[in-house]
């Protein structure tokens, strides 16, 4: 453990800077209540937790690094998440995921640009 921390500190000292990384996301859950009445007039209530129709839960990692001379590199990796089951799945196929470069020329991003 100490060797790892020393290596990270040495690398940070040599490079002089490290990229800023942001971890964010959205948990989209709802508490559903369903009341049903059968033919004999008996009413039952069922409660469940599930996703809403607004979208899906998301986890994303994004960051940028100043490269100097007016250039900046950036990235974002967005993952779909299922927060209402024990077997949560992560998949980057339906979220914004890219790497980019910005400078005096403008900017370019290469990757998946779909929002949801």
C-alpha cells in the first residue's frame, strides 16, 4: 500500500498536474401502489419499487485536462444502471460516452453522443 502511494505521489510530482474527474449520476426510482378489487368486492393493495417513465438511472465519469498552449482534452463515460434489482447491470450503449480535444481551432468529440 505504501509503495503504491509513493508511486502515485512521485508521478504527480513529475507530471505537475492531474486531470480533474467528476463522478455523477441520477437514480430514477418510483414507489408504485396498485389497488385492485375482485368480483366479490375484496380490495387488495400492492406496493412495489421500480423505474419511472422519465428515463433510466445513470452513473457517469467525466473529466478534463489542460494540455497547455490553449489545448484541453476531455472525456465522459455514461453508464445505464438498474437500481431496482439486486443484479444491477451497467452498459454504456445508450449514454453519452466520448473523448474530446479543444483548442483555438474549435473542438472535436469522438464517441457516442446519444443522451438517452
